C-alpha cells in the first residue's frame, strides 16, 4: 500500500478497501495521478460532465483515459453531479468518498449560481454515499467563506459552502490545503476543460460528513415508577434529549464521568470517601423541607412538570419516545406526592391516566444537603459525595447551561476545627483543579487557566472561578465552576458542615478545550471517539465552522401581563432545539401617544453538531413568533 500524500495532504493508505468517486473531471489528470497512489483493493470511479465525443480531440485527456483503463478504473461520461443517483444502478451507489475539485458553473457566473450548484451537488451526494462516507470539495482561495480561507471573503460574497452542504445534510468536518504538487501530473483545466485554469494557489480541500437529523432531538415521554405506582411525564421542550442520558453510569465513557471520577479519586487521597446514590431528579411542589435556608430561592428558576398517574401500558401512550425508568426507583419517604392527586373534569389524553401532581426537576444537588447531614449514619470527617444532573432555566449565554451535571461534596467536622479543615479542603481542591486544567497543555507552554476562590458578600461562602482564555472573546470574564458553602446543624451540635458544588460540564469543557457545552449532549457517536481512556488530549470537533443565521423580532408588550425575559429565552431554546446561541436586546420603544412599549431582539442561530439550513431557521423563527404570542401574551410587529 502506498503512503504517498494526495492533494488534500492525507496519507493515501487511509483509502484502502474503499470505493472512491470523482465527479467533474476535466482532462482526467487528477484521476490518473490519484490512481497511481491507490492500493489495488481500492476501487476508483472517475466521471465527467462531457460526453465521450467532446474529449476525442483532447490528446491529454485521451492519454489519461488510457492510463486509467490500464489500471481498471471505471469511467463514466455525461454524468451530472447534481443527479448522481441517475448515473449508477441501485446496487452500485455506495461510495465511501466523493471528490469534486473546483466546481464552477462556467464563464462569469455569479456566486448565487455556484451556490446553487453546490447545494444540488450535496443533495445528490446523499443518495450515493455510505453512512460514514466523506465528500471532498476543493475550492479556490476565499470561495468557501469559512475562517480557514486566507484572506476571508465577506460571507455574502462567498460560495457559503458549509451552508450549501447543510441542504444535503452534511457538516464540515475538516479542511486541508489543496496541493497540486502532491499529485504529479495533475493539471487543473478550468470549466469544461478550457485552457484557462483556475487559480489554485491557496486552495482548500473541504471534507464533509453526514449529519444526524434534527428528529432525534424531539421531546420524549417518560414513565417512572414511584413505589408501586407508575407515572408519566413529557420531557420539557427546552430540555429535549437531555433527560435520562446516563453520562455518570458505571458503563459510561463520557468525559463528564471521567472528570468526575478523577476529581473524586484525587480527593480520596486526602479524605475518607462515602459515595451516596442520587435519586431521580424530581421534587414535589411544596417539598421545601429538603431545602436549607441558604438556597431557598433556587426553585424560582426550576422546570416544573406535571406528573401524570399512569396505569396504562406503554403502548397506549402516544407522542414521542417512551422511556421507562424502572431503574430510577424513588422511595415514597424521599419523594412524597400529595395524597389526593389533582383531578379535573376534562377527558385525559391517555387511557388509564386519572390524576396528576406538579413536580419540578431538581435545580441543584443542594436540595439533598439537609437530608444527608441529618442521616443518623452521617460520619463527620468523611467526604460524602452526591453526583447527578441538575436543571434550571437560564438566559441564552455561551457558558450558561439549562442542564448540567453536578457533584456535591459534604464534609462535617468539629466547629472548633473549622478554619483548619475548611482550608485543607480548599487547598486540596485547588491543587487538583489546577493539575487537571493544565494536562492538555504542552510542556513549557504558558498556563492558560487558574483557579481562585472569590469571597462572597455574606462573609463565609466562596465562588470557585477559573480564569481562562482558551475560548476566545466569549470567555473574557471568569467562569464560575463551583461554589463553597458552610453552615451549622441543630441536630449535630458543635458540628460545622461545608458543601462544595462542582459544575462537571464546565470543568470537562475547560480540561478538554470544548468550547460549546451543547456538544456534550450530542447523540453523534463521533463525539465519544475523541476520548481515549486514561488520556486527556485536546478535543477536536467533527463539526467546524457552522454557519450563523440572524433574525430580528419585535413585539408590543401587554402592560397588564408584564414581560418575563427568562421565559422568552426558554421558549427560544425550546422552539429552536437549542440552536439559538445568542439573544441580544436591540431596542426599547414607547409609542408617544399610546405609551405602549415595544421591544426588539436579535436571535443568532447556529449548531455545533448538526447541519442547519436557512429554511429550517426561517421555520423556527416563524414558530417562535407564534409561541411567544401564546405563552408571553405579546403582539409581534
């Protein structure tokens, strides 16, 4: 097998035992040069738009065609790259790689026509590419419209290759320089084999892969057993695909579990550990007995859901995916529902459901703190540990998450030893965090992250902040990755308790250099392939330079109803399936006569792991206008 590099700078040996398709060949010089580097087990098919007769008088093309025939290359003439399925029989459409070098509609065609060509080409590729196949598109310098271009054209003046690929369900996974010198004998001929070739200096080869469809993120219906009763509830739309993911389970290889285990193991070298099982994150309305005085307001941003008593079979439930969670048994002593479930005269949507109770998803593990320290078997001096997901409504900001995994460390000790024990815990934790946050940096490189405790105004609590410059301008401020709280207990006299909460998602992002929290929740298996057991290496995304789409919205407020900005952001998350990455307030206007107030916001849509088209965003924006009118009682302008 040859190890020569092809024009994309890759080792050709990666192509072994695969089927390659070249489209838009001019004089077949690229196909001829490539064929000499391939292993015999690799099948190559070369196609061109021209008919066989059109190339009869081209001696260079004829020579290359002869070389290809001698090597057993399949050659097809008159192939339209926007109709690839028509060129191959049904059993002959599974290609592992499709290459299109320097596509162009010809002559002085504007960027709009070339974008259309690309969009139709990618849509056509979806019909003949294997599930894990790649599409390679080489473009001249600046045409692609990505930050990889040097210089970078303005977006509206580029071919917008990533946005066009999204129309076929593809995402950009890598970019390499395109080198003609790496393919001896290759001559770029230009449109329809014209003598005037394209300027290929600074050209880039864009590598696209298939995207997961958006349908996988639709809200699901869950069934849960509490004691001897079954209940069901719909997944909140703003949390679609984020319940019951099992990232911290024993079988998980998710980086959130990895970072949690490393953190716990290191603390275990200094303190005896007691790991507690964390129940399913449901809290009943009025269940404030589990809350302590210092966090009694955390339910204000909670996600509230209706838990429906359900005596039916799962097959009788409709809408969404049914997730039965028998593993998450919660004893009624920990989770007490009202004895008389709320009933109404309306006919229920599902047969067998006859009552309901209002519950919320746990906004913090601190809701369990008091129950832990009041256990009769609580052991002072040992570090008690709870780990699990928490949920809270929040504004749409780069490092603010509506759901994340939290670990709560609880340490009890004699009040006379408070200063020494607390300082020992803080010193140990800081040393561990500093060590974790420097593992991905090369030896001798400058420390990019540092941990510090920021004293709070109440004079006893701390925020755990990290100064990080790894994520660019969005991370100009410190990131808060945890908190330290202390209190006393009536039951345990002369005892002091320290509670340390750690945001595992943010910590994992910092350790592996993951800039977008949403990708932690992807269903794409390629994400986990980045993480090698026992190693911490910088994360390399398989979806790069996703396009942004911007839409403005303005509306009149209802003076009697008021305006809930947090709910406005939550509705945007739900409708967009978490593709809104920024909500910016643009203006506030008050009508001089009616005194009615109007607000204007700018929404920016962008994904981190899926193909997103302009048409999909327009549909989301239309639905968003309808939803805020119904839920927030505003009148879109």
